[in-house]
């Protein structure tokens, strides 16, 4: 039975994470970029001014919604800034060579438009419930934006997302956390599982308000620790940065030769792994972040600005830091892969504290990812079965969390990874069909301002 499931899953996985699907994801981002007049490039500074810039100016946003825009983006980034930034980038380099990072940047640049659309549509088509709470996300902008006849597509998305929440957003994370603690300190996996269960349960049983409040405090701190450690290493290896950047650009278009434990990589491999790992990291196209962005007290198009910067920070900042540390320290030639490669790079670049920075980051990244994905799964199952499923789901999520911490669940992980990819299909169809709505949202936004601001391009 297990072999039969594995065979089918491998076939489907090869499709959903294969080149044609990657092209569809990138193509949707490019299409939205064009329909929005290259907004993420022309108005990047404007998007900052009306998103993170408002936070620093202590301006408040009002309107329907359960949480602030900053709490919304922090919660969304709790899922995107995760193990993928540590292990995903390392895997891209180990299998695709340095040139994979170039293609990761490219997919992020068009993904900024995709995530902007997801955040905007999440707010525009959200459902305000009788008790004042808010429900939103891909399933709601499919049903309300495309009409009732498309509800079958919304149901498919909710089903895929609900299943993926137990794997990619739960067991994979708890297992990564428990294995890291076992390797570093000899902590039994069952003990890590119990601690994680209590820590996650204490937050998620309180609903989105508690998740958002926790994420808005933890995410900035964990990102700052990781970025600061990266910058220290890059400062100590400053003379190697030009060479690292040269490798990224050259090997995006030329094969990367074998060196040390690195087996070499073709241009096709650089493209494939760069795009796949980039999407895995920032989740632009999967639509998951729209579920939390829909909770924000904000106007639809303005909330989209936070989506632009979400991808920028996740991939163009955090992932780039990881890549440069791996390349400047020469760790990519050791033959290591995944989180081990990143840990090797940090330990080499900053002997002593470097390894602990990666360990601490893995723990916090995995923890916050579980918080965010708990909510993604909750809203998915709630869409399918109503509010009565919420409490049982929350409890079941904690049980699966513990199981993931103590067990080797490779088959479940692989199946969940496939469902994670399947989420993209309904979302991409909706984004393409609602691109005209996005264009009108942009037009109405600028008409409301009186005139468009000056572009960032000089």
C-alpha cells in the first residue's frame, strides 16, 4: 500500500513541482507584473511608505479586520521566513550551483506582484462573520470574485491547503526542530515534542489575535538575529563578496564546474532549483498568505503593498544573506546539503557562535511557521465544514505536531509536499481571471490620491 501511494505521489509531485508548473507560476507573476504596470519596480518606495513606513511613523489603520496590517504581514512572514530560508537556499546551491540564486531572485521579483495580488484580493473579498470575525483567503476570492459556479475550485483549494497544513506546516517543522535539538544538545525528541506542543498550543488555541500578537514580536527578532549573524560573517569575508556575486551571475547562464565535494551543475539545474526553492521560500503563488492578510484592518490595494515587501524581505534579503554566507565561506564545496550546509557555512565563517545562530534560527523559524500554518489549516477546514470544526482541528494539529517530532514520516512529508504544490493551481487560475480586478483596484487607488506618485525610476 505504502509503495503504491509513494509511486502515485512521486508521479504527481513530478508534475506539480516540475518545469511546466514552475513556468506557470513564474508566468502568472509576470502577467500580473505587466497588468499592474510593473508596480513593484516603479513604486517600490511608495509601497514602503504606505506599509512598513507607516509602522515607523506610528500611523494607525482602521476598518474591518481582526489585526493590524503589521501583525498580518508578521504572521504571513512567520510562515515564509522559515526552514526554507536555511535549508531551501542551501539545497538550491548544492544541487543547482551558485547560479540558482539568480533565478531565485528573478522568481521573487515577479512573485512580488503575485503576493501583492493575493493580499489585495484576500482583503477585498473577505467575509465578515456575524460575530465580527473575518474569514478570507483564496477560497473566498474564488467564490465571491469569480462567482458561485467556481466554488468547486475554492473547495479544491481548501482541501489541498487543509491537508498540507498537517505536513509542511506542522510535522516537517516539528521534526526539524526536534532533530536539531537532539543533534546539538542530545535532547530526546519526545521532550522537544512536548515542549513544542505546549508552546504552539498556548498561542494557537487563542486564535488569530494571539497568533498575530506573538508573530509581530517574534518574527522581527528572529529575522534580526539571523541577518545580523550573516552580516558579521560577510563583513569578515568582505573581500570574497565580489567573487560570490560573480559566481551567481555567471553560473546562471553557464554550467558550474565541480569543485571539492560539489558535483557541478548545469544551467537547467540552476534554473530548476532556483525557481523551485524560491517559490518554496516566499510562497508567492501558493495563496496561503492571503488567509492572514485578509484579517488586516486595511484597504485592499494598500494591504497589497505589505505583500510586495513580504517577498522582498524573505527572498531578496534573508535568502540572499544565506547564499552569500555559503558562497563566501566556500562551504558549498564541502559536499554538505540542506541545513547542514548552512550550519557548516556559519560555523566556518564565525567559529563558535555561528552554529548556534543557525540552531536558534531553526528553532524559531520552525515554531513561527507552525503558528501561521495552524491558522491556514483552520480557515481551510472551517470553509469546508463550518465553525464546528475549529476546536477539534486545533487539538488534532497539536497531536500531529507531537507525532512529527518523534517519528520518521518521510511518506507523509512527501504527500504533504505534493498537496502544498497542488494549492497553487486553483490560486493561479483565480489570479489570472481576477487580474482585471487588480488593475481596477490600482486605478481606483490612484484616482483616490488625485494623481499617481512619482515612480522610483529616475
